[in-house]
C-alpha cells in the first residue's frame, strides 16, 4: 500500500508544490471497529463500523449491523423477526418511515426537500438491520438510497406495524 500511496501522490504534491504534511487530503487510512449492542429478547446486535479513505473527494463510512440469536448462535434475517410480513409489505413500511431519522436534514430554505433526497421512489429491505424494543431498523450505506452527504441512512420500522 505504501508504494501505491507514494506513486499516486508524489506527482500531485510536486505539481501543487506542497509538502505531504500540508496536504491532509492525502491521509489514506482504514479503520474498522466492532462491538455488541444491547440485547433484545433472545437477540443481540453486533455492529461493524468501517471507514476507508484512499484519496479522492472523501472517504467512505460503512455501518453493518448483524443480529444473532443467542439461543442458536446463528445470524438471523429480518423475516425471522417479522414472519408474517412479506417483502412487498416491508417495502411499503420502509417507504413510509424513510424520513423518520432524516427529518433534521430537510431544510426547504437551503433547497433540501424530502422529495429530492432519494434516488428511487421505492426502498427494498436491506440485509443489514438491527433490532430493539422499538422495532427493526434497516441500514443503507452511502449511495444506496441517497447522495453521500446523507451518510448511512437508517429506517426504523416499529413492531406495532410488523404484526
């Protein structure tokens, strides 16, 4: 990696007449952490948070939650937690709740309105979700549903609507 870093950035530094320490945009890096969240019934969430920056306009954050059944030790899918809910019904619920965690990002005066945030008018269930006493929360990585500026988007679906 270091040889690639040097070969990629040396010419740019010379052209810009900058020292490497004066060019924070060249600070390549990779961070990855994981940890358990609060349990819910017989389930426990494990969260993996990763950030990579290998040059360019910005790095990339990825948040991957996994839900494990503590009785079996197996990773579960959302269908096991909401067995009566079809993919189509979950897609409807995700569409309904897509703005629940993004309300603070909408600013009509700045030209950011709810209708302009998402790339598509539909949202499919993500394989990445967490579970808690409130319901199931689906995670979408940057660019999955919306531009990078919105980051990792979480869409919570309450248990009451999953019955």
